C-alpha cells in the first residue's frame, strides 16, 4: 500500500550551549519518523547537534535529559553529516571494522549541480550542488540529498525484506534568521 502524506519538520528551539562548543537545535519531526508509519503516528522530538563540521541526530523521549547528558549521545551511531563533504568520503563507520567498501558508513557519491525545482522559497533559476549521502546495510538503505546552504532536500529509506519504504522531498524552504 502506498500512502501520500504531508509531513512537517520544524525547529522548535535553538539552544546555545555555553558549556560546550556545541550548537543544538530541538526539532519536531524527522523523516525517520515515517519508517514503519501508521496512521496517527505523531512526530517525534530530537536534537540536531553541531560540533564543528560534524552534525549528529540524537533521539530520545526526554529532550532535556538528552541535552543534560549530550556528550554520551554524540557517537558514530548518531553522526549523520561531516562537513565539508566530498566524493568518496565514508564516515560514521566503526573504526574496528575491516571493510573497504561503502557499506555500514555514510558514503558520499559524486556531487551533482543543477536546479532545485518545485520547492517554495528556493529560486527556481539558481544552480546548487547536491551531495547524495548514502548508508547501505544488508537489511536496509538510506539516501539523503544534502545541499550546502539549504540542508536536506530528500530522504529515501528502504528495508530489505519488509514493506517499509519512505521517500520524502522538500516542498518548502524558509531560511533562518
């Protein structure tokens, strides 16, 4: 069964952390919330944490508890961007792993340059560079298109073996202050 939904992710709160060199945004709604979606499922709360060029997605029930123990949540499992991106990059892999392929890490494919069409708030005549960031495992795959200066423009997830697929695209962009 295929179902079309409008799913909104929003910045709830920006938390400057004077006790660390982190920038933290409290978010409401993540594309990953749509994995195993059921009608009525609510958007979850999570954090995006920036530590230099590294970005982490931290999930949990209690946002305040996550913030108070932030260091323990910033690890290879929560890392999802390591800027600047470049083709052939592979990050977030267990350093003990002895792999030389693009499985079980966030791999950067060849960037493309082109227009971002049909997104309210983005000029339709401006060229952007898009990086596809992919995570491949035996059980599933995730592809995220990331545009520097804009953010995530698409998210695709597929589970190998069960009926759980997600494909979402950015439809509206509102630049921050």
